[in-house]
């Protein structure tokens, strides 16, 4: 009888040890994976000022985008607009920024092949093509 008791105790110990090993194992083949969450990026701030105006011209799909502003730092006036129209007739879309400090020009013509020298005499010209 002692043999049977030890035999039952050994079998019981094996069953308990085997069941404790599978306690952390997935049941029914399902694996619960905890996904690492990354914090959501806040939405980008809306563009304002010059960046907003430049984005509007870029939406036009122009090959060349130029930004002009007066060398003396003053605001653009009607004579400046007239000068730009006269010396850059190839410009398709042009407007001044809300602060009237810069003119943004959109065209599919390389103004370097036109009257860019005349424009550069009066204005500082920045080429934003391809940016």
C-alpha cells in the first residue's frame, strides 16, 4: 500500500508540475500580443502668412516660382505691380502677400531667359522653383 501511495504522489506531482508550466502558454493557439502604441502626432499647424501664400502658388503646379520684394524694405505698391507685369508678362499667377511685403509669381517660363535682369535691378528675387 505504501508503494501505491508513493506512486500516486509521484504521478500527482508530475501532473501538477506539468500544468504549472503551461499556465502562461497561450490557450487554444491564440496569442495575445500587446501592441506597442506610439503617441499620435498632433495635426500640423495650419500655415499662416508667407507660408500659406507660397503654398497657394505651389498648388498651381507651376514649373517656376519666384518671390520678389523691394530692396528698400518698403511695401509693394501699384507701381511695383505695374513694373512686374511689364517686365514679366509670362507670369501666369501673381499676388502679394497679406502684409504687402512680397510678390509671389508662378509661371512655366524661366524668367532668367526673359527680363530677370530688369526685375533684379528693382527687387530682391528668390527662386522657389522645386522647393
